[in-house]
C-alpha cells in the first residue's frame, strides 16, 4: 500500500494522529498542551510571589525566595500550626470525655442488667408461670418496635439519631514549617543571602529588580533562564556552573572573598524552566472523561 496522508479515510487502521485529532475536538480523554517560555518563572523570581526578588535568599536545597515573602510565609505557617494544635487538644479532650461517658454508661447498663436478673431470680418462686409466659411472648417478638425499641434505633432523618461511622484516630499535627517547593524543614536561620551581580553597576537592584540583567560574578557572562547557576554559600555570589567546573573546583576557594569552600557550599540554583523540553517537562495535562466502546 502506498504512503497515505494524515487525513486519509480509506485506511482501516485508526491512526495515532486521527485519535489525537478526534480527542482534541471532542473534549474526551487526556488533553495535553505544551507550555511556552512565558509560562515559566524567571531564574531570579521568588517561588512564592513569582516576582523578581528585592532581597533574595536561598534555601540549602537551592530554592530562591524573597526575604519578606518567605518570612511572612513562616509566620503564617507557625500561626496555622498553633491553630491546629489548639484544635487537636480540643478534639482530644472531647474524645476522652466521650470515652469516659461510654465507659460509665456501659457500667450502669451492666449494673442494671445484674439487678434485673437478681430480681427475676428472687421473684421466680411465686410467679414462675406468669413470668415464663411473658418472657416467652417477649422473646417470640421479632418486631423492631416492640418494648419501645423504636426510640433506641438510629434514624436517617433526625440529625440527633443519625448513625455515624467510626471516627478516625486523631493524629497530632506536625509542628515543623516545611518548604512549599521541596517539602524540607524551613527555618529562617538557615536562609542564605544571595547577591546577584547586575550588568550595569549603577542600577540599584533592591529598588528596581524588574528588568535588571545579571551576570556571573566570575566570568561576567549574562545570566538567563537557560543558564545553570550556582550560589556560593560563603559570599552569596551567583556564578555559572561552567565557572564552578573550570575555575572554582581547582582550588575550592571563593573568588569573591577568598574563603575556602566545601562541596556543600556549592548550592545549585533551582530554575523555573525554559522553553526547551530538555530543561523541563513543560506539558500541562487535564484528565477528562473517556468514551468507552
């Protein structure tokens, strides 16, 4: 058979292109859309505000934040943790009180059944026949409404009598503030100040971070979203990965202040991605209903 076009309808095979085309127009199946570079945050943008950092700080895992935004986030998380702990203590006391009430009710029920049984034994001498008849009639009844049992059964229509499922065991909430990106513990004293080197030294980065071009502190190469950057812990300078491999790793000295470096002092700056699929998987997926044959 000769080579046919994408829109050929004479083939008996439902091709991949035809399936993708029908999925796109019908709205069924998983919808995929490739994102452009405009959908990716800049390398110098805060992971919380998605805006250029005025006072940039970085976590030991390499995620960049604006200092004001991340400190506000930590304070809010601590307040939320305190609220959850207070609610947990309230629920725990309520659960203990309910368990104590259930234990007391069970004890009283056992006591009442025991007293009723003792009274039955004491009165069995004179009214054995009558009691036997009444007992047999009560045992023979299979109705749920006999002996006022209707008041004890749960009801689906009355909120007070609605049957409830078994409650889950209460879990104490975590008291650790975590990083919203990596999930690791986030502490204010572990944040590292970052110093970006602007191409134009006359520009004050703290007052006008938007639109400012930055350069490597060693090679003076212009930094872009496609640049692999590394932050030096000892000085907070931002350099390219190429400068680290070719220059810094030879002596393991900070070229800015001359302090010795360790491997843990080289923190890779986590990028938001680029327009190339090799850097990040910039594909958005939306799962929709699937038509079954």
